[in-house]
C-alpha cells in the first residue's frame, strides 16, 4: 500500500519514509535537469542568489514532451539522476528536501542526503505517459531559454514514486540486488 504525502514534505514525513516505500505525492514540486542545475550551481559557487527558492522543495529531474490535449504536460518520465550528482549536495545544503529521478546516486549525494535529512525518490522509467496523468498543472519559473530543461513548478496529484534512499542512508540500489543473488 502506497503512503500518501501532501507537499510540502515535512521533516517528520521524511523521517518516517524508508527505502523501498511506495509513495503518492500530492502538492507542488519543482522540475529541472542538467542545464538548469549547472546554472544554479554556478550561482551558488559565485555567492549569488538563486532565481527560485528551493528551501523545503522537491525537484523532479524531468524534461517533459509537449502536452497532448487534456494534459498539463506531455509524457514526463524521469531523467537519469547521476547527471545531477555534481550539483545535488550544494542544493541540499541550501534546503532542498528531496529529489525525484531514476537510477543510483554517488556516495557524495548519499552522504549529503543523510547529513541534511533529505530523501531521494525514484519514478519508474518507461512510465512517462502514466506519470503525466498525475501532473495537473505547470508554471514556468525560470530559464525558459532551456526549453524542456527550464525550471517549472508542477502541481501533482498522486504522483507515483518509490523511496530509493531514505534519510538514514538506506539505499535500494544496494539492498535489493543482494536479495536476488541468492
């Protein structure tokens, strides 16, 4: 049974979520991919303010396809998260509470998740059309010149994901393969 979380996510929500939990998120999330993360990182490195407040937010690594009639966005499957690994610790230090993507994260990101008591969710790759049904609206926030990689705000309802790395550092990319080796 999936756990339902109403966003913004709280510290108690994060503490109570464990690696492997199925979750349905409802509320608002940010979006962004490599190019947007690079710009945010460069601003952080130069001591400049970010164009969007990330404190307490969850960011979804996605570059949606154009919307079809009746949908807020087109197919919106997760992007491979490792491409944001260089930037994630800096954003978590500034108050980002969670990330949604696909695939494993490097050791520095896992350490930062634990240190900052954050969470990493995975969305199912190949389910882009299904995921798009949970996205009810989108708002452009910044970096419109990046096209699909711009930072947007999505309003989601029952967005399906799985806790991949919890705030204690439990990691399904380490625990689950062991189960199948026996």
